[in-house]
C-alpha cells in the first residue's frame, strides 16, 4: 500500500493508476484535514464487496467455517462431471 500526497498524485496520475490496475497496488491519497482517499482497482473493489456480502450473515459465516473444517479433515468428495 502506498501513501502519497494529493499534489504528487495529480502530477503522476497515470503512473499511479497503472500501479493500481497492473500491480494490484492500493494507494492512499493524503489530503488536509484527514480527508484521505483510497484508490483501488475495480477488480479489488468487486472482490471486497463480494467478501463483505458472503460474510454479511451469521448463517453464511457458519457454512463457510463448516466447509473449511470439512476440507481440513479431508472430508471432501471429488465428482467428475461428464459432458455430452
């Protein structure tokens, strides 16, 4: 994660946006009065929102924990799907 000043971001915007999209870098643009901004790629944002949604309910969290436990205990089944 990079933290850069507003003027630095403005002067090299393309370079920093390329870092965000090409290198999956998250950038904090610092501003006066703690009005900072975080810049991340759309892919990272979508992933974050999906994770928040999946973990948003207790039922979902419990299902994930149970699945993880089954995986760790080797209680998985591999199924081969045959196509026509």
